């Protein structure tokens, strides 16, 4: 089976999905399942709780979300998959706020992601996402900047904010390495699940970490870089705009070791 989509635990019909097709008032989280298990489930649940509270003033119970994830996974027949979990509400967008909107959970189970091998070249563009701490839908900029970067001969893009600080990439977090310490960029970003997993596992491993502003002038000849998301804990970056970067295989090895050290939660 190529994919399964459930709405509130029931296979979704075209009639169910039509109102959601272009709806923009929703949030989501995405994860990779291998052998029926996922990493960082507690972080995904916390992300959904916090975003729902911010957008809807309430959230679904964790146990309900886990049950609905499990139902969709069992229906898919897949042991390895990409799982995407969306939360939306009735009434939806452009409707006045109500005291207690009904929350809906949409779960998509699709083929497991295959990350690019890298190293990647990233164009550098000025961009700051709206509500950066919420993984919300409808961000046309993510695809637009990817395509514009491709047209310029880059693999993807990286963002700088109004003060020139590197922040994140369209679907990736950025991390840097000075040969001893993992450097996380200080900026308004979406803290990705893989980023959060790595931060706690690196701390447990005793690997030094710091969060500080990183600008292009700080990078050349000083730092290596990777991008990360649910697909991979670290894909090397060889160029940021016109700035070449050294690729340090030791950095990706540390990140892969830290990620593998994270406990997995079985969904089935």
C-alpha cells in the first residue's frame, strides 16, 4: 500500500479532505518510523500540545494522539514509513474564535523518506518565518526559496534574519562545528525534533554545545556545517552562498552516534 490517510482514526474520504485541501490554519509534526518505532515521541507530543494551545486554546490528550497514530500505522501495513500528524479545528480558518473548537487529527502514512547524500550547497536568502516556533501549514516560502535556489545552481537555501544571523533552512535546522563544539545558531527558528533529540543526547555524551549568533563572516575557514530534519541527523553542507565550507566527516559521525543513542518508542 503506497499511503494511508486517517481523519480522527477513520480512513479519510474525498469529502473529508476537500475542506482541508487548501486550509491554512493548522499545525503538524513529521517523523520517520522504522520497525514500527519512532524516536522523540515525547518531543512530538509536546510540539503538538504547545501549538494547539497557541492556535486553538486547547489540545488533544497524548493518549488519544498515540492511539490515532497506532491505528493509522496498523491500517497501513507498513513497518517503515513517514508519519505526518496534522491538527486542525472546526470551525476552520477565517471563522471567528469559539470557546471550544472541535479539534481534528489527520494522520498520513507514506513511504519512508530517502535523504539526499550531500554535501549540499545552500543559497543564502533573507527570510524570517511567521510564528517560527510553530510548525504550521501553508508556508509557500519553503518551496519558493528551494526552487529559486535550484534555479541558481544550489541544492537548497539557508535563511538569514534582519540582523544577518544565519537561522535555519526551508525544511532543515542548521548546526555548525568548530572541531570541538557543536554551535547552534541563535535566531528565531523552529526547534526541530531531530535538533532537540541531538541536543539532549549530545549533552548526555558530554559533547560541548553552545548557542550563539552565526554570520557568514564567522563561517569561512572556521566552521563546518550540516542540515538536519526527520530524514537525517546530519547532511554536510559544502557551500553557503559564495562561502565554501570544509566538510568534516567526524562531525556527522558524532551526530549519527548521538541520534542512534536516542531510545525508540514502538507504535505497534
